[in-house]
């Protein structure tokens, strides 16, 4: 069974930084793509940043220039460096891994940014 585990969330002040990590394990096929999503209370889950193995990287407009996704394929790990955090970044952040033809989700890590 493929497992996806996020870590690194927490409570920070406006302007602070966090680095999230997402580790995939149990996969019998290479991880093709990894993405970070977030869902605020009462909101929809939205893509924050993603990267695949053919070099495509995407960011949600509001995080461009502040967030950076990176991959360590040897460790089946994706990171999300989050700088200049704003209260509107407050959400549960979920990691998604595309393995073979399936998507796998982690349980999320909570990011709270105080004003």
C-alpha cells in the first residue's frame, strides 16, 4: 500500500517561513508527479504547486514568488518551501503523489498564519 505522509506544518506569524515535506513509501512504481494542495475551512481543495518527471512545474498565482516546490526523487520526497506567509495561506496542506495510474493522498499538515 502506498503511503503519503506530510510534515512541517505549524503556527507562524505573517511573513514567516515553513518548509513542508512529503514522503512517499510503499510504491512499486516510480512517482510520476507530486503536488501540494490546500483546503481552507469551508473552501475547495486547490492546487498550490506541482511537479512531474518531465519538468512541468505549476504554481497557484497567489504563491508565485513565495513558494517553491522541489523534489528529491531518490528519497521519494517533495518539499514546499513557503516564505512570506500570509494569513490567507492558512489551510490544511495535502500532498498528492501520482504513482502509475493512481493518485495517493496524505492526511495533511496544518499551516496557520497569524496576523
